[in-house]
């Protein structure tokens, strides 16, 4: 067995190590397995008869009990289609911004909140769809309050990102880009806009974000 694969398997099996290390091992193994299977499937009809035969043998020996077939295809949406699915005249306006998109969400009492959508790669090389909204500048006083109120959030979480070298609170939700669906993204945008506006009022009592 490849030493890199074995190292990750050993990391996963070691229940005495931290959960972060074991989770990272799962992500690494999952990505490696997916890439290997995809490479094999792309050569099922290889022009070389020996390669074609070896590919067939390899795929026949891969079994996943109670799992969907390995060659089952799911739809992967583009970032544009995920973003434009959030549009609704008079309520949500979608605009391209750099490599991503913004969704300007109109809220009750004349308030509004801008939600950002972009794609980033994790350190494991996984493409993540990042959905977030700025909620206010980070202050020492607000840090404890913000972490405490994370417990009240459903799918998103309060975090810190830099904008123009200024640390700001953001309400954020990440998901694997290949797993994202229009309905999921629309739900996240609406939730982040509502909670983000609430947090903005709590943190600064303004409506600039």
C-alpha cells in the first residue's frame, strides 16, 4: 500500500489523536478515493486492451455496501447558477463581483443586507462555497458576546474575516461546492441576511453592511 495512504489510514484509526487530525485524514482519503475512481472510470474504454482489462478488474473489486453506485452522476451547479437562483425582483438582487457574486437582500423596515458568494479551496484542496455577510468591526468587548451567541445560530456561524485590512465579524456558512444546490444556497442567503442584520444592529446599531 502507498505510504501516504497508509499514513492517513493510521491517523484515522488512532482514536487517541485529536478529532481535527482524524477529520483531515477522512477528507484526504475521500479525495484520494474519488480521484482514483474517477481516473479509472475515464479509462473504462481505453484503446489499449491490457489497460482496459486492468481497469475493469480494478473497478469490479471496488465495493461499497449500502452506497450509491460509484458511477452514479449528480449535477454540479456553476457558481453563476447558484447565485442567480437567489434573485427575486424587489427582494434580492444578484450582481457579479470579481470572481464571485453579491446578493443585496431587502429586509423589513427599509433595512438591507449584502450577502457574498465565492469559491475557496481548503488546505486539503477541497473547493468550498463560502456564503457570508459582514456584520461589523471586531472589538474586544464584542468578541465574548459574539462567541456566546454562536450557540443561537442554526446553520451558519459567526467568524472573523479581513476587509481592507480591517478585522470584521462575518456570519458565514461553508459547504462543498460540488454538493451545493440552488435551494440550499437560497436558504443560506436568506438566513444569513436576516441573522446578519440582527447582529449588525446588536454590534453597532447601523445599517451600512
